[in-house]
C-alpha cells in the first residue's frame, strides 16, 4: 500500500474508509471469499473523485489503456476519475485495473 496523502488522514470520511480498507485486506488473508475490500475501495475512490477532485493524481503516461482512452474521448468520466483516485491508496498494479 502506498502512503496515503496527509489530507486523507484529516478528512474523517477518508480516514474511516482507509481504516476499513486496511481491515478488509487483513480479513481477505484469512477468508479468500471475502469481497469487502473491493466494495470499500470503490466507495473510497468515489469519495475522492467527488469530494477531493483537486487531489487526483495526473493521468498515467506510460501505456495505461484506461487513461489513454478517457483522456481522448471522455475526460469528464467519473469512472476515470475513480481510476485516478485509486492511485492515492492502492499499489500501482491494483490501481490500474480498469
Ligand atoms: Zn475525504
Ligand atoms: Zn491509468
């Protein structure tokens, strides 16, 4: 997991979702069928894209099909913003999943 930016510790909702996500990742280690992590991750990305749009990282420039497609066709798309938001709190290989 990357170190989340400081604002995510001071925003109560970010902090709560981050805490829940860490717990979910721990739980998934003991129960591979547990899918709570995905749900929380989506909620957190949505919160970031909606409430902290100014903090979203720049698009991937190194061959990310999701970024390439949206930058060209649909820069206002909320799913793309959520894709960018995931880079703030997920390891790169997970954050890049479409
Ligand atoms: Zn927040
Ligand atoms: Zn991307």
